[in-house]
C-alpha cells in the first residue's frame, strides 16, 4: 500500500450507475426521508442497469473513480425483462478481468435495490465508502504517451480520454 | 518525376508483418516498380545512418510494425517520423500493442526477475540481468533501455494511418498502398479497413442466432468444431461481434474463432470492454453461481479480451503498491 492510502485526508471517489426505475428512485426516497449517507458518491442515472456499458466502468476508473457501484432492479423486476441479468453477467466478467490488471474486485459492486429501499441505498453506500477507504485510491500505471507522463496521477490528466 | 520513397521498419514484433509484405507475392511487383524502397533492414542492407542523412520528410511513406518497448525503438520511431511525410502504424503491435503488449500485465522489473532468475531452465548463479552499460576488458558495451511498459506507436510519435491486423491482410495492404499512390486517402487517423464488425462479412453469419444462449464455453481443442455453424454459438470465444472486419474472416475459414487482431471499430474506445460485453451478452446464465460456473470456461479473461490491445486499453494495469 502506498502512503497516500493512509493519508488522513483521503476521501474515496465513487461513481454510481443507478437504474431510474428502482435504485435511483430509492436514492431519491433516501433523500426525501432525510437519511444521511456518505457524500462520496456521484450518481449517474441510467434507464436500466443493462444499459451499463463496460466502457462506462473503465472510463470512470480511468478518470479517477476509486470504486463503482451499480444499482438495478431485483431479479425478475427489470422493466426490460432481462437487463439486470445482463448487468450481472457483465459485472461478474469485469471483476475477473479487472483482477488480472491488479484491480480488486471489491472496487466494482452490483446491488439490487428496489424503489422502496432507501435504507439499502444508505447502507450499501456507507459500506462501500468504508471498503474503498480501506483499499485506498486506485492508481493506474498507464504507458507514457505524447500527452502524459507515467507519473501523472490519473485525476490530473487532461484530454487523454477519447 | 522521381518515384515516391518508401520505408519499412520493425520494432517489438515477431516478423510476421514483414512476412505479410513478402506475401504480397506478384502483387508487390507493380509496387516495387512504382516506388523506391529506401529502408527495409529485414530484407535490404540499409543502415540507420542512411536515414539520418536524409532531409526531413524525404520518405514519402514509412510502414512501421511492432510495438515500442526499448529506448532504441523509441529513437527509430522518432527518426522515421521526422523523415517521413506519412507514418503508418502497420499491424496490431504498432496499432494497439499486440501480443508483446500483453507483457504490460507485469512490471518491467518483474519481467527481468522472471526471465533471468526464476524460470526453471535458467542457470544464472551471478544473478545477472541485462544492463544498459557493461565493462568488458576495459571497453564499455551498451544496450538499449528496457522501458517499464510496452507502448503503441501513437503513444510514442504522431501517426497518420493504421493498417490493422496480425499481420495486416494482403488486400488491406494493397488497398492502402494504392490509396497512397493515388493520393486518395481518408482523413488523418483513420484505420484503413472497413468500419463494421467481422460478423458482417462472416460466411457463418446466417447460422448465428439472434439470441445466443451459451451453456458452456469451450476451448478449440475441447470439441469437434462444426465447419458451418457460427463458432460463438458452438461455445467458442469468437471475437467477431467486437472486431473490425477486413480480413475476410480468415480464422473462421480455417475453422478457428476470431481472436480480435483487427481491433475495434471506430465507435469503440476500449476493445476489451467491447469484447467482454459481447461475450457477456451471449451467456445463458441468470444467477451468480451459474455465471461463475460458466466463466470457468474463460481461462484468462484479461488476456482473451485484450489479446492485441492491452497497451491501448483504458486501464492498463494497477500501479504496484
Ligand atoms: S461470432 Fe464468429 S463465427 Fe459467428 S458469425 Fe461472428 S465472426 Fe462468424
Ligand atoms: S478472424 Fe479475427 S483474428 Fe483472424 S485475421 Fe480476422 S480479425 Fe484477425
Ligand atoms: S429496469 Fe431496473 S434494472 Fe432494468
């Protein structure tokens, strides 16, 4: 682990992809019910967890996310029938592939959260922030290019992601 | 009017791309007639000093194959860039890193450690690894520096066009050379191959079901492969849905699944993510246990999905802690 991990000011950055029919609504509910949870999460709303292109995950990591949370409807509840199963297959495969790049599978998490489960959004988000805090920042080793030096932290790179 | 000057060069590559040029067979004759080959170390006796003596931009077009791993390859890429009007990344390694790029799953140091110390067939009692400078009998011998990572050509110098493939198919090479000679080139940065998926030109596409429902992934040696049916629907990891067409489905015609050497179409940033997505969509399983079970058939997902494109991938690898 690098020193940065243990630095007291470290705040994990988590990007969340939430299905609009369930988890996004649940996050809304958590908000209107005044449940508080860790502010480390930035939510992107998708029409369905099946819309989550694996490239979204890789780009988010590349641009500085330390963890990614995907929220979809419970099995059997997807508005598009099978989008959530697709998400499950992609996430499972992605976790194995990320592992071969040295990226811990805990950095990518998939949860089924229905529209009424505001408390689950709260719990999962808090858990994930703690988990990532333990893992520390994701630091990539990218080949140096014309535009960036190998040692430039990903978060400080500009204009390199097409 | 003097003939256009053409150069060929190789960096971290296997020699297959050079073979592809030779494979042009009679097709190469009109080309040889129409151009002056000014540099081609693998076949003709030219030296680096010949290039250094040239004016900037004197070479009309240089085809460079191979990835960039050492300081010497970097220097040659820079030199050839400076002396050439057009620089073409030739083949998967120059285009996306290729097979040598798979080394990027490991750090430079761990590669030396493995190759020069750990491998059971190596006897190295003095623990010697390659040095950039060594004293032998009072003389200093030098070697290029081995960089931390393998790079694509466009991560090293500015590239005008890409000829994809491992090696590039003959018809694409001929097409590119003709376009160059006729001055009929697409916008800079274009991959000189059709911009649609391989399944589109695959002779088996009619047998590819709309909804694939793979029960089990297999490796080619584990089944008797049917010669007509879509390979993916037989449970083989065929990368056709994620790969650019242009090879006339060479591997499929040899009854082997596509491994993705032509890379992605222009709409895809990360080839591995696209390939993964295509494979994930073809699975039948709906619960985690069944999915995990199915995935045991995919022995090395990283190496399978990024076989030719790890250095060009978005994440590449985690920095060692
Ligand atoms: S998946 Fe492979 S075998 Fe099937 S149609 Fe596509 S390229 Fe052809
Ligand atoms: S079938 Fe796939 S691996 Fe084979 S030559 Fe064509 S693109 Fe390359
Ligand atoms: S609609 Fe919610 S996961 Fe598909």
